């Protein structure tokens, strides 16, 4: 069994509320779009920029943090708080969807900033562009390493800085999806204009959905008194068309993005995300090695923070009350940090201080893929 020894998070110092961001652009956003933004379930998020509100209105970016900065801070904090001798650590797995640069990858960048802390001889694995379900996949990779190297420990790091990838909202007006559909129905928009408006609305919503942060997990093998992972289940591309549910093109043609990557989320994501979550959770519950056979037997169900609509849909499919304490960590992370993609469920683990019973961890995203895993006291 692979045990969670310690978990620590890091966020930028810059915190922005949805209220202040919407207020700064009230003249650009239609009432319907404002309602959509306020229904995302995000009250606050942290940004690598100290001028995020001004940036969204068209000001130059002023970033004082980055994906690598956050990853280094979370890694240092995790090791220091654990009290573990760093010489015991033999593997660093670093995952991100928002790298500072294409090469070198995040694991190497973190190594370059941790001289005197991490051994230079440890193995590194970078799991970039793996989407929002990468945490449990990384845990399994660490499990294989630890099984082959008794006495060693591993760091699994997820670090994301989404806000620098957001498009500034430089148009004069932004509308909700239903408003755009009505305009098209009334022949006020051509097909090309309709698609462009939908893209602009999607970008406006994404600017309010995502946040920046990192989490580091220190893992060991068969450590008494610590929660352990297993069994874990995965599902990828259950239907061929699911591969395009979530995509990111490498060089956007959108003028405000200046060639930066652009993220697209299709309308079917909530329904398909729920299907993937339910399938992997049921696989875990039916596994002969599982210590539970029903979600009524777990204390917590930690679900990736896609959005409130997505969380509500997954809870409904899993027959969980969205207002119950069992899923409150999912909604709390969404509310206070936004969608953290790969780091979201790690933030929930870091916030769980007491382990009296089992917990289920569920992630889903780009691929389209999902992973679910049980955690219980070892």
C-alpha cells in the first residue's frame, strides 16, 4: 500500500473575488452572462498576476509568480512540514497543464530551484498536459517506483497557473449563450458571427472559472497510521468522440491571446464527466480489494472542481446530496480557489486533517479520461 505522509499547498499572494472582477467589467457583461458567471460556484481565486482585474480589461500582464514558483513552494513546504529527511526521497513526479515553457519540463525546473533540498540523484518524471485526472495516475507511477525501491519515498507535485493563459476581455460587449442563440434565430448574426460570439462567451466564463495553485504529496510505502491509496480505477475515451470533449490548441488565432494556447470545453462535458466519474467509482467499489462497497460507507467523496454545474451533475449521478458534508470539500475548494485542474483533488487531501474512515477521490478531464481511487487508514 502506498501511504500519504504529508500534503502541502501553495498559492500566489494575489487574491481576487468574483464580485470585484465582475464589477470591474460590469459595463461589458450582459445580465445573463453575469448570472452565468455567478453560478459557476467560484467566489475567489488566486492569480499569478497582481493586476488580474486590470489585465482582463486589457492592461499588460504583471505576473509575480508562475507554475514553477508555485511548484517549488509547495514542494519545500511539504518536505519541511513532514520532518522527513530529504535524502529518503528518490522520485519526483511533476504534473501540469500550464507549464512556464515547453522545455525543460516542470520536474527539471523544480530540481533546478531545490539545490540543497532534493537529492541530485533522484529520478524525475514530468506528466504534462495530462488533464485534471492526473493525480491518481501519478500516485500509481509512484507506487511502482516505491515497490521496486523499499525504504524510499516519492513526491507527487501538481502545479497550475491558469490565469496567464486567459484571454483579456477586450470587446465592448459580451453576451450569454441563450442571448446569442436568440440573436442568431432573429437573423442578427451570421453563422460565422454566431460561432465567434460563442467563443468570446466561453473565454469570458473561463476567465472567471480557473485559479492558480500547487499541491505536493509526499508518499511512502506501508507507513502505519497514514492514509493509503487503493484500489484505483481509470477510464479513457469510452466513446471515440469523447476525445474532443476538452481540447487545447497550441497556438490560438484569437487576437487577445497572441498565439498562446486556447482551451475549449464542449457542452456535453457535464453529462459525460458524470458518466466517467460514476463508471470509475463503481469499478473501485466492486474491486475485491476495496474496503467499502457503497459510497454511504465513505466519510468524504472528493470530486474534481469542474464547475458547480459539473459537481452537481456528478453528485446527482452518484446519488450524493450536494449539500452534505461528504462532498463539502469539493465545493469549498471550487468556491475559494476556482477550478485548479490537476491540483484540485490534491487541495482537498491537503485540507483533510482527520482520517476516521475511507474517502473516495475522483478526477476527470482532458482525454477524455477519469480516475477514481479509495483512500483508507493503513
